[in-house]
C-alpha cells in the first residue's frame, strides 16, 4: 500500500462547497473596516449555519462499526493520486469517492426498512457502502457488488476480511452492464439496488434494471451523486459528470414507470421505485 500525504478532503457536496465559500467570504469581510457591522454578523451566522450542519448530523447519527472505521482509514492512507482505474474508464480514483458515515448509515436503514435479503451495488470503490449494507443484512443475505477496477476490488476484499459481515459480499469485477446482463440471464432478483458508478452510465443502468426482472416487486433503487456539487442547477459550464447527472435526473423525471424523490443527502441521493 502506497501512503498518501495528509491532505484535507476537498468539498464535494453542495453544502460542503457552500460552507467553504461562506467561510472564505466571512474572513475577507471581517478584515474590511467600512462594512456594516450587521452585515458582518449575518454573514458570520450564515457561515456558522453551513459549516456546523454536517458535523452536527454526524454527531447525532449512530457511529460506524470498527470495520467501517478501519476501511475509511485504509482508504485515506492510500495514495490514489498515483493510481488510475482500468482502461474501461478514464475516471481517476480519489478518497472522496467513499460513501461515508451518514450515507452508509442511511443505506443500512433502507436495508432494515425494506427487509432486503439481496442487494445489488453498481460501483463499489473500496467497499464502504457494500459493507455498511451487509451489516444490516441477515446472515444468509448477500450483497452483489459490481466493480470495474481490479485493484480497487482486491483492496475492498481485504477490508471485508476484517469484518464478521464480509462473507455476505460477492464482488464481480467487470463492466457493470455486462455483470447486470449476466445476473438477469441467471434469474437473479434484488430487493435493493445502490447505483454509485460512472455517471455517464446511470441512464443505461436504470433502464436495464427496469427492462429486466432483476428487481423484486417492491424493490428500492438508491442513486448516489444526483446533485453533483450543484452542477445540474447552477449556471455556467458543467463537467462531463455534471452533464451526465443532469441528463439522468431529467430521464428519471420523464419516466412514467417510476416515482422518485431526490434527497439533499451529501451529494444527492435519489430514491426510485417502480409504480
């Protein structure tokens, strides 16, 4: 394992970006003498409101398990700047791709609430969300995790060995569409699906799920990064991922087969069910 230099994670959610911008503005305004004191006070309050929300939510949420905490530390210690994913994708790997505590606990709740026994994950990275969901499954439950990058898949599997729930996770190393077609052909059915892979593939993943029998009758689909740092609703030029997410969100809105809600959780989490 190559150890990365200690660098604070960059903000990758609309709230995180807003909090950093407000903090910088507050620091700049505080140093100006000819600025109304009330304006300075309001800006300080706005900055405090934005910067305090995520830490407070974190403190009020059930702590992550020791195995998940260890997985986070291993992911943060890896020098992802030196490693790129396989030729199937051009996306660079980075520690900010980790789902994290709040989203992991949310997914665990969804597993409990749906009483899921079989979970499909499209895009695993180092396995935080897969392991979080596995912790909520019964002992005979299973998470089938799709990951295109062989190095990341092996990295995650080493982490799973440190958890008593790791045996519930089966990793499929291949392009996700290929794996989904194989699972559909084999008659596999899933109660919950979590999509957190290449953003350009989101529309294809959703359509394949809806066009096959992979989904159980009351299955829940959870889709990550559907706010994409605010790019789908901000003015200005978006990145390729921002464009892909905007396209996906509109496709979801226009699809009469489903109903959905977009939750402002971290970088956006859309919940989808077939109607």
